[in-house]
């Protein structure tokens, strides 16, 4: 079962305190709350891995 949510309800990593830019060309985005760096935006990695939207979003 897949659930699709309205894109306006998705967390925006660029507005999250845990999001950071790594300046590494192979892994440019990072999430401090989950402790990883990735080529994709962290919310997409979380959704692809768990099927759920990020639960650790903290608005700046």
C-alpha cells in the first residue's frame, strides 16, 4: 500500500534546522538528526527507505 501526500504537506529540508550542505560533490546534502549525508535531499531518502515522511523535521 502506497500513500501519496499533498506536496505542500511534505517537510522542506531547506527549512529544517537539521539540514546542512556538506560541500562534498558526491554527497552534497546531510541530516544532523539522522546522521547521514546523501546525494538526494534527506526527506526523499527517508521516504524511499521507510515509505513515511520525515518525522524529525524542526522548522528553522
